[in-house]
């Protein structure tokens, strides 16, 4: 009888070293990571490490949120892997029996460094003013053991976080768009704070050497309202103005002239227009702001995003101008910005256009965005890239050192 051929031994994925599994996990989607968790212990450890490092539950249902909370509460090693966490909480959380589950889960995230908490409504740039609530359950996070470096609070009323600020000595970036009048922390709290987002000029602190500010500003107030910024002129490198209630009596040119006077040493500047609190039906054009940009001698990046502003006319030639809903003219405007400010290394110009009648404009199908990203190369040439989606955080220069 002829001998049977020897069986070829199948190589198991269990034999792969953790370093190889880690490299594989870095090149697959989150959906594939979930699948890899079930293949072997080696893959499971590496896939879970990546899945739980950054967790986004900002748009999840309450059921999905509670399910995640139960998972990390029962398996503390998973909770300890969470570095970045975004939570979208319901406005009526006070009447929910699940608040205790959320609290226990957060208390297990010992190594959490970046936390975002807001409601579950979204606008042009992520969580909208409708999701900025004034929940009073600050005790959910007040005594948590983690030490954050970045905290975005659009959910809890700041006055109910008094116990939270003292132990959080490592926070460098703080976003509290629901703070309109008084900065909530005392002078001896948050000693390493360098970047701050607030909901109004009155909320800016007195004696802080801030490097980056993101300010929500009601444009109807007039440019004199921005005079307060002068106290940060020695340290501020980045400033983003997120405008609401945009009115034609205050122009972008006036705003830039004011900022050039108060903050002449800026490196990064963004002028953003939102449709929150604003009737987009009343649209208008402005005189171009190119002359003001030349007053920033160190400016490296500039972002301009328009919704109600339909275009800019030339200050020199009344017959010349730029229509922002035309991609070719949007690029031409971007080129003019780069030429007006030789220090600029990057300019992002974006606009929202509307189709149909005004009563349809709030529907997503009747809105479209155009973007143009321009960069200056080492040999002083200017390149441009067109797009149809504006991601403010990608260009804001606010969140990262």
C-alpha cells in the first residue's frame, strides 16, 4: 500500500507576533478591526487597543451609549485603553435611569486625555447651539480620576463643574461654547491652559497667557466689541472668529482691520460664518478685504468661510469682483488673497451656495459647499485644490499644538 501523503500543517494566526498583528490592524477599517477581534487572542488584543483608543459616540443612540458603558465597566482593561472620547448625551438625561451607568463607565477610564460632551443636535461645524445644553449633573464627571489635556463641554452648565476644575491641572485646550459671560475657573486653576473657546467676548479671562482663541461672536455687536482681544496680543498666535447673526452693516474688511490693529502678530486666522440664529434668506455681497490682509506681517494661514455673503466686489475696480458660488471665481479670490499677503503659506476659501427658493434653503438637498485650498510652494508658486466639503476643524489650527 502506498504511504499517505503527509498533511501540510496550516499555519495559525496565533503564531504571529504582536508586532505583526499591530501593523496589520493599523491598515484596516474599524469594521475590519471588529472582525479581527474574533480571529485570535493576538489580533484581539491589538484590535481592541485601536478600537478603544478613540471612541466616538457623539451620534449614537442612548441604547448604544449604555451598551458601551456596560462593556467598559465590566472589562476595566478596555476602559483603561480609552484616550479620546466623544459623547452625545440626551437633553433629558436627568430623568434617565442610565445616568449611573454613564458615570461608572467614565470613572473607569483612568487614562482618558481628550473628552467631548455635548447634546445630540448638529450644525455646520459639529455640535450646534441646539446641542449646547445647561445640564446640572456635573457630578457625572466632577470626581472622575482621569486627568484631561483637552476638554470640550457643550453639555454641562459650567457653574456645576466647580469641583471639576481643581484636579484638572493638565488641561491645555478648553472649549466651552456655552460660556457667555464669566470664565468659570479661578486664576489658580487650569495652570497650563493655552487654548480657549468661549461663547462671547465677556467670557474671556483677564490674566491668561493664551496662545489660541476660538470666539463665538454675534456680528451685529460691531467691531469695537473686539477691542478686548488686545490684552492677548503678546502671546496669541491663533484666532478663529465664528460669527453668528451676520449683518451687512459690519463687513469682513472692518473685522480684519480691527483684528490687524489689536492682534498684528497673528500666525493663524480664521473668519467663519455660521447659519445659527441667522436667516440665510437675507444674503448680500461685500467689498473685498484684501487690503486688510496685508496688515498682518506674520500671517501664515488664513481661513474664510461664507454663508450669507454671496461675493466680494473690488475696492479698486467697481466692475470687478468674485462670486463665491462659482468655483472658478472662488479660486480666483483665493489667488488674490495669496497675492495680497506674501507671508501666507496656506489659504482656505469656502462658501455655501443655495438653489431653489428661500423656503427650501434649510433643506440639505438645496445647499452645496465649494472649497478651494491654496498653498505656496518653496519656489513661491501657488497651488490650488478644489473641493465640495468644508471641514473647519481640519484647518482651524486651534486643537493641536
